[in-house]
C-alpha cells in the first residue's frame, strides 16, 4: 500500500490489506499459444484473486490475464528484464521472509538470487540488464537500497541511514537511481553517492513510487500532497511537478510504457486495487483489471 512505509514497506502493507477471496478470473485458461505468436507487449502485475498473491501477465488492453506463479506463498513485485525474456519478483516461498527470484517469461526456470533471514524485495533491472537495484532489511533496523549483479553476485548496500529506503528504479543510462526515503523521492548516483531529494522535504505530504521515463527526461511518482494519493510527473531534476490523476481515492505505482507514451498505475477508484493505463499526460484513463481482489504493481514489457 502506498501509505505503508513503516515496517516492511509495500509487501507487508499489501499482504495485510487483502479482501475476500476472488472468483478465478481469466488467468487459468488453457488457450495454449502457438509457436507463431506475434510480437506483443505484456503488463506484469500481482494479484491475490486466487487466494494468495501470484505474478500475472496481461495484454495492454487487459485481455489474456494469465498467472506465471502458482503456489501458496506470496509472490509480488514483478519487474521485466529489459529484453523481455525474464521476470524478477519477490516471494516468501522458501521461508518466512521474502527473497528475490528470477523466472523466464513463461514461468519456468526459477532462480533465487538472495538468501538471508531478512526481507528482500523491490528488484528493478538496469536497462542494460547487468544489475538489479533492490530493497533489503538484512542489515537490521530498517530497509536499505542495495545493488547486485543480475546473477545475484556482488550484493552491495547503497544507503545507510535510520529511515526506511524503498522503491529504487534506475535512470535509463544506468548512472543514477531514484528511490523513496524520508517521505520523499530522492535520487543518488549508482554507487550510492550524492543522495538528494527531488520532492519537497519541507511539507507534511509524502511522495513515493518513482519511475524514470524511458528517455530519461521525466520521473513519474505518487504523492498525497493534494489530499489523497495521485500520480505526478516531473522533470528528472525535480522541476515541473505536474499532477496527472485527480480523484478522491488513492492512485499510485506509476510505471512507464517502454515507448514513454503511456503510464500504467494502481488505483482504488473502483472500490479495490485495479490496474489502469493512461496517456502520459493523464488523458484516456482506462481500467484493465476488474475483480474484487487486489491487483497492483504493474510493469510493462518491451515489445517481445
Ligand atoms: Ca503465490
Ligand atoms: Ca535506511
Ligand atoms: Ca487520487
Ligand atoms: Ca481488483
């Protein structure tokens, strides 16, 4: 949940916010795609419509909702590899805390990348596919931002402070990481130096869920500065902060399409968490999921 950065961040908040069991949606169909499936773009997300959180894919018009995971654990936070061949996610399937995993885009080839007694989650690939930024509580007390190589080696802490750090995302050129800390959106160099706020730290409002546009010029984020959570877009230097959603319920988790023309996001405007898409200027807001369960954390694949 967008307002749950005390404790375990979004994972714990979302796990605690689950409503009733949902009827099985379109996800368990057997529409066996053939070898000649044409190139397409998928939106990955996670949903508890089957009783606990699973990673799902759907087409960008909301059709073809299909689960990639199927187990009793909580599988959350999908992130596409830049080449569209793999999906990273977090799961507590091997114990009481979440670890970061990678699977092929058809759900096969599961590989665990982290292994410790604290929660690890929020993995995001660098655009060259060589590294992850992620969140871990392994060093005690509160969550910090880490990086590792794409095979899980070289796990290195970037932040070290008394507050919870979360939601890291790379700049397209790989030189910077934007993230959430101290109730604001911050940016730092990819080696952890130069940590600085992009949103105003002097207000009571919180800004969160940053996502860098594919051309590097803009950052989308969520903020409750106008009374409830809305999606905003700003220039990458923090100037020009502009609201692109406007309604009485919570809108958060913006995710740019790979061509930069659209933003997917999570909203509660229709009574529970659903995935929506809109043009990057906020026009054309369209719901893609529609069920009483939680649907959240959208991430666009490239054309694949
Ligand atoms: Ca599961
Ligand atoms: Ca911290
Ligand atoms: Ca709103
Ligand atoms: Ca829903």
